[in-house]
C-alpha cells in the first residue's frame, strides 16, 4: 500500500499546525519526495483545495503543493506544483485583502491582508534550487501554505473584526444548511 493512502487532514486543533516544520532532508527524507508530492496533490484535489502543506496531513516537513485545476481565473497560471523548503525571500507591491479558506478550517472564510507579490526560493523533487516571482492568486496561495510550514494559520493573519465576521457567517451557513436538510 502506498504511504500517502494513509494521509488524512489533521483536526484544526492539532499542535502540528502551530509548529515550525523541519526542513525536508533529501539525504534522509521522511518519505520519497515524489510520493509525498503525489499524496499531497491527491488530498488537495479530493477535498477541493488549491493548496496543501505537509503539516496539514500530520507530516512534519517543509513541503507544500498548489494546483489551480478548474479554479483558474483570468491572470492565474495553471499550476500543479510541489515546493520543498520554500522561503519567501522578499515581498513587493502593496498589501491587499482577499477572502481565504483553508482545508484545515472547513467552512471558515476570512478576509486576510497579504502582499500582492512575492519572490520564492524552493527546491524541486530532485533537490534542484529554484527562485521565481509570483503575484496574484498564486502569490496568495503560496503565502498561505508557507505560513503553514512556519506554524502560522490564516486565522492568525486575520484582524479580529474580520475573524469574528467570518465565524458568524460560518454559524449562519451551518444553521441554513441544517434547516434545508430538515426540509428534505
């Protein structure tokens, strides 16, 4: 059985989500980098995400995947990529608000302010080093996932007002869904 078949999302209260992850060691990897990437992509796709970091499935290592699939909008790139040991080396442009969701916090959508553009340094599955500038939604997703690797959840990035608004909206949506389910 392939290792990633055992991967599953951890609960939002799991301490690994608030821990700085260990770097991915290509000499003594926690698992095969291709298998890790495949497993993360599988869970990301299955649960309808556009990004997923290793700690979200209980793996303490600096690895994340992103993929746009059919969620592409104008100005976004068609990505289905893995990043090992990613580091944001600089940010550019102004900070902008955008609604973010997270597979680790199902149903919660919060307005978060982040820089529009980043420069990211990372390694591929082979351990080759890369650096690229990202903007738009790709930049946003990468910042969110790199935060996971550093033990920071998106609710920590949100201001108190926006977080409370999002929690109220989540409760309202749950009540509406329950009422609809009862009517069926």
